[in-house]
């Protein structure tokens, strides 16, 4: 028994395995539904919630402006003997120069970035052209702070790895 699922552009077959025991009752079967005496009308609400309802209810979350995390400070832990790395800026394609400059000015106006005179650490930026024609500014930290940072020893596995390790999923080619 199973059903077809779609994830990450690949078609997957979800196969459900039911264990059938010939002896003994189920741990919590349907007979418990009446014994628990739950108010099923309050549990199963047949209200249709639209996207507009959610956007109206949580207007502070879906603002068009940048949010701000208050009361918390981010910290990157690095090795004690790590030497600062300074990399010069990479050349930007001429066709993107104006867009990159506009995006950097926009980020500076929003106080996301700020100019500095001197720094021991510097990573080059990588401009990425978005579908709407604007530019996303990314930092190439793999050559600077990522080498010196103390990273998590047990990172969360990616979804693909989790799905592959789960015994009831099979990829259909």
C-alpha cells in the first residue's frame, strides 16, 4: 500500500508498512475514542483559512520592511590561534556594476551594512542576479571566517539524506 509524493522535483513513492499481529489487542484502538470523551467538534474545525486571513492576522510578520531581532547578539566562535584573513574585492562584471552599487547603497541606507576604514577580516562579495533583475549581495565566507570558525560537530542532516535513510521511501527513476 502506498501513494505517490513529489519532493525536490523528484517523484517518490511512499510505502507504508503495517505490522500485523495475530495476538493481543492494539495499544490504543478505536474503542478508546469513545472512552476518552473528547469534544470532537472543537478539535476538528471546518473553518477555511485563506492566505488573506493569515496575512491580516499576522501583519507585523509580513511587512515589506526589514525586521529586527532585539535582545540577542550573534557570536561566531573561532579558534584561538586563527589568523585574520583579508581578501581583496573580486572584479564585478561591468553589466552588474550599477546594480551592485545600487544594492550596496540600499543596504547601507537600511543600516544592514556600514562602511569601515580598516578591518583585519574581509571577504569578497559575490553578486547574484535575481529573477526580477535586481542583485543579491552574498559574502564568500568559505575562504575567511568559515575556515577559522568552530562549527557544530553534529549538524542537522539535509532532507535528502533523511529521506534516503528512512526505510519506507523509494525513489522512482
